């Protein structure tokens, strides 16, 4: 099989499994059970899947991503509040220049606000990155920030379209592929997605 075809099929399978994982997370009886499933299945994908962003040498020593215990205080169901229009474009290595537009913001009690972005090209999708005050600190979070929601890639914790509400659960914040392999180009947190507080849950980075 041509190498490009193999890579495309492996990537498609990775996406398929991520979509199935988040579907199982949303159907779990409790968020805590969904979080444990998410942690276990992500570790399996990272360790074993051919499309894993882990470098070969990192796979040899990988025993699981460092994920904080679930804390229900970091789960929110929030309306998307209107905000001034804004756009940003990001140049990727594989998909060209990817444009995003701001749909609004979510206001998180005691935490701050985060911009909610929509991918404006084929496929659409909501995108919420976050960079908190622990970013880049020893034992903290990835310096470039993490992803909370990326629906075009399957990372979707649930929403109520009629009420324009979305589930924002920081326990499911995860590192983008570029945290594992610098060859990846990942859209990271814009100024409106930077928080001044520590967010000690989700995937950490050491």
C-alpha cells in the first residue's frame, strides 16, 4: 500500500476511535466514570495506535499520560454569550491556512472567560483552547495551552443547541499533538483563551 494511503487510513481510524470515545464519555452514567474511560482509552491510543503523535522513542517508555484526578468543581454547563466578531488564521503543515471566527464567549464563574471559535472551512466545528496560569511551570500544564473542545476532531462533551449552551469540563483538557512531537503545527490559545488562574485538572505536562 502507498505510504500516503496508509497514513490517511491510520488517521481516519484514529479519528473514528476518538469520536467513539467521546460518544461513550457523553453516555457514561457520571462524569467521573466518563473521565476514567477517557483516560484509559486515550492512553491506549497514545501507546498503541499507529497515528499516535508520540515519537517512537517516547512510546518505549510511555506508561500513561499524567492526568489529574477528576474534580467536579471544574465542570460547567454554560451559555455561549455574544461577543464582538473576531477572526484568526493558522498555517498548518497539512491543511494549509485554517481560518477561525469567534462565535462568542463562555463566562466561567470564578475562572474567567474563554472565546468560542468556529472553523469556517469545510467541516465546521467548535474549538475552545485554553492556556492557564500553570502553563510552562514545572509539573504544570503544557506551555502552549491545551484543548477543551475540538468537535471536528471528535472532542465534544455535549451541548444544548436550542439553549446555545455547551459543556465545558476542564478535567478533559488535553495536550495538542505538538506537545508530543514538535513537528506538528497546532493552533494554540489566542489572547481570549488565556486564563489568569491555575487550572490543576486535566492532562498535565512535565
